[in-house]
């Protein structure tokens, strides 16, 4: 009898406790190390990162950051990985699968890349690696995200990997004296199976 090779992955809770190392040409995704904290602290204090991610008003004191990142590798319901630039060996951000919905086999995606890692394809490769892991190893069916309209660069990254716009959340973010919409995007396992993160080929 023919058996779907991914059926086992679909029928059990993903092993979020297993923190893999995922290697691409430009980036390495790996569990966090204590030495990553200075780079992550710098990224989270970057005014552009704060604005594009809608993090204004979020406090990141030293003790909170230290405890937060020290606890990421022990989480059993989400996957947090450091994004490392293979050219320099430096941590340039993080990528996260969270908001696990067991019944619907879905997760939310979040990524943060600091100034040193931008405009070189690192974010695109990091998204492809973690989305591929989510579908091929964790048995997810849907991965979704929200991207603010003031961040067209991020939207282009998601589109390049195969995320599809589903709808608009109106006035989802206050940016100074104006309101900004957000687009809900998602990618499904059957879509990934066709293009493996390269829909434009």
C-alpha cells in the first residue's frame, strides 16, 4: 500500500523542542548563543527596525533581553533561530515560527534583520529555509504573517518566497501622525510542494 511520506509529520505535534541548524548559501539558521545578544540588542534598538516592525513603545531592557534569548532554545511550542551571515559569522537577526495552532497545523512567521544584513538576500534565504523546514519537517499546512504597508521591501521578500496576499487590515499601526494598513499573507504546503520557495521560476 502506498503511504504518503509526509503523513506521519502531519499527524503529530511538531518537534519544536528540536532546534535545528539550517544552512543556505548565504545564511545559517541556528539556535541562539550567548554571544548573539549584543547584535540582537543593537537590531532591536535600530529606529528603522522599530518603525518597520511596529515596535514603538516596546521596552527592551538588558535583563529582559538576556532572559528572553537565553530561554528561546527551551521552547516547545515555537521555533526561534538566529540568522547568521555566513560571510562574516556574525548574527544579523532572528527568524521565528510562533502562534502554533495544532488543530489547523498553522504557524505565524516573523523575521528581523539588522542593518548589517540588509539588501544582500540574507532575509530572503532565511525565510525560504525556515518555511521549508516548517512544511517539510514540521508538517505544517499554513504559514502566515502580517506586513505593514510602510515596509514594501519585506513584502517583496515574502512574495519572492511564495507568500500570497489575502487581505488588508486597515489602520493596523499608528506611525507618528498617520495610520498604516497591514497586509495578511500566507503560504500553504501544497503551494510550497510545487515551487519550493521559488514561484517566479
